[in-house]
C-alpha cells in the first residue's frame, strides 16, 4: 500500500502539500501529543510531590509536639505537682486549684497545642475532675483504662461524641503516662492536643483543586482531619491503597474516577491522603488540547494557503515550462516552436529558467546545424579515405614486384629486406585498426629488427622471453617497435657486437607488462626525468622512432594514467623501459577515439 502511494504520480503542488504536511503538521501533532502526555504526568507528579512534602512537614511537627510533651512531663513543676510526697492528700481543693492553674498557664503560653492533665486515679480528685471534665467517670473510658494499665503511648482522635462540651470538632492528641523521674512510679496522664486550626494550616494549602479532598487518617481508618469537615470511617475502596507508605494510584472513589496519593506519617501511625477527580486534574490539559487543535487547524489552513500561493507563483509556471519542453521535443527543438511568454520577464528563478530554456534551444539548434555540417564533412572524408586506400595496395604490389625481381636475379639480401619492409608496412597499418594482438605486434617487431640487421650490416642481438599465455591477447599496435628502435639507436649503437637487447613479456597484477632492457651506457638523470613529460617544449634527438612520449601518451590517452611507460636506468649499467598495458576483452577489435 505504501509503495503504491509513493509510486502514484502526483503533480508538484500535491507533492508540496504532502511534504508540507509531513514536515510541519505531523511533527506539530507529535510534539503536541508528547506535550499533552508530559503535562498530564507532570500534573500528577506535582500533586504527589505536594502530598509527600506536606506529609514530611506534618511528621516533623508531630515529633516536635511529642518532644514538647516530654519536656513538660520532665519539668520540675510537673513532677512536683504530681508528687504525692509533696501534696497534702487532705487538701483536695488546693491540689485541684494548683493543677488547673498550671494547666491554664501552659495552654495560655502555647497556641500550637493544648495540654490536658489527669490524675492516675481520678476518683481521688473529684473536685478537679468535676470542675474540669464535668462528671465523666474516666475509669469507664476505654482509652484511659488502656493508658493507665499498659502505659503505652498512642495518638488518639477525640471526637465530639466523646465530650461535647470539650470538643467542638474532632481533635488529635498524643496520650502519654506521666512517671516519677526518681521512683519511675506512674503519676498521671498527659494529653497533648493539636489544635485543628494548626492541622488546617499544614494541609489546606496543599489543596490545588476545588473538588480535591485531603484527609489525615489513623491506623483504624478513622478520619482525623478532613478539608471538607466530614469525619468518621473512610470509604472501603480506599483500604486497598493504605497498606503501603507511599501510593499514587487511579481508582473509582464514590463513583468518580480519581487520583489518590498517600503518604505515611509517624512511622505508619497516620496517613495523609489526597483525592482529586481526574476531571479536575485534566482541565489544564484539556485547555492545552483545545489550543493544540486550534494551532493544528491554523497550520492546515496555512498549508493550503501556501500550497495555493506556490502553485500560482511557481508550480504552474514550471508545469507550463515542462509542457513547452515536450512541444519543443516533438518539433525537434525548432526555434519557431518557442512560446514567447511573459514569464521570461520575471526577475526570479522562474524567469531565469525560461530565459535559460530559450538560450538552450538556440544552442541546441546551433549544435544541430553544426552536427549536420560535421556529418556532411565526415561523408566527404570517408570518400577520400576510400580513394586513398588505393595507395597502400599500390605500395604493397610494388614491393612484391621488387622482391620477385631480386629473387629472379638471386639477390637474396634485397629480397629479404623488401619482404620484411612489406610485412612491416602491412602489420603497422593493421587495416586502420588500433588493436592487434601480442603475436602480431611481435611479428611487426621481428620485421623491423630484420631490416635493422641488414641496414646496419652488423649483428643486432635480440633475446625474447615472452610468456605463451599473452600471445593471443589484444594489444595496441605499434608500441613495441618505437621502444626497441630507441634501444638500438641510443642504447647499443656504440657497443658493436657486444650490444644486446632483452625483450620480456608477461602478466603482472592483471596487466600485460613488457620490459625492453639494453646494456648500453644508460640515460642521464636530467634527461630521464623529462623524457615522459608532455609539457616539455623542446626535445633533443634522444627519442628514437616515433618517440617514447608518443607511446606513453597513446597508452595514457586510451587506458588512463595507470598505464604507460616507466624508465629505469643506471649509468654504464643499461636502461629498462617498462610498458604496462591493460587486459582487454578477447573480442576487442578497435578502440574508441
């Protein structure tokens, strides 16, 4: 499906709209989605962080309250007040006044918490108990009996039903038993009550949403404090998330999908619970979502506008240019087929394209005319070549006639040199083709050497070491003869019968390699370094035959700079010319010029 969509032909305007959509709209949607997702996670994490931080603050405050409670219990005034050795048991009214005065003094000086003091046996102090706590029989109260008997400290939620005249609203208190610092005997009960307004100062600022509910819950799943002033036992749906010290979970609370965050306080004695409906949490995200949709619509309309603008200003002129090119192609690029458009006068890239097209058509017409003229001249030259082919045949026939005359008169030397000269001409011309074979090139070389032997009237010693496997390979014509001619003229010319030339041919690293070595005097370095330099303006008579540079440049021209000649020479040790020739396909008959 995707391949079919990609291969489906679309005009430039639709391609532009598609690319614009991919490059602008899709990344915007992706970034919007990521932003929305991260925003939601950030809001959830922020709510959990605020609950955890408030839990830590409450934890520190509760420990501060207990420390203050311990300081008061260990004070000399508190110990003296409850010491039975210092109080006259018969003066019960005086003891009540002292206890009430001491309690009022402590409560007046502290606005964070409130102290309540109870004798260990309230029945022995009826005046104090009646004036302070009305007629409640404390021995019948379960929590009092528990602390009096066991002495284990705990946090207690005092509800309004416990004592309506004392507790206007549910109040949290730390309950501890007072002991003598000298005899460690139990003396009384001390309750440190935290004022509800103080808890509100800690918890209420955490409330971020109107429908968010924050509660402080004890281990019995009783609500100690609630921002909505609803107390009692919590919904059973929350029990499942209160078994761990730190929880952040989404669940159904009272029929509403909500985010519940829980943080433990006082070593799991209490839990701070935050319940926020997801609808309230997602309100900022919903606004961002609407804003994203609005931007998306804006970019889509912008893409339509830009597509229309570019279509009118650019794609339509380019489409018109393409149509004109097709018309010109059908009319063989005739100048009269050019449509003179006003777009040529534009100063932007479109106008430049139209002007370039017109110039290109004119140049094409000019080249077509020149090509026709060139073809005409080529035909004329072909006729001339056909006419000139008569001359080589006439030369071959004449040489054959001389050879026959020489043989008829028993002049073998003339017959042999004429025969070699004819072979040399025939092999060197090679039917006008640049490619021969190694074998035929060696035959040409043999004819040349035979002529040189007769012409110099001296022995020219030539040794061959040619591998048989290269004999049939394609090879450029007339490249060995100039090298051997150079070796004869400038290498062994003055050596007499001591002169010798070694011709080696083999395959090396995927190429045909020939080495022509003589035992002559060698080539001076200043000349050797410039022999193959095509930029050298002047040349001495050092080059023999067609010259080393001729062979070198031909090889480089046809086969590249990896091929050609190399010269190795040492003074009085001779010279070696190395020829590198590529391996050509066996069916190669000629080279493209």
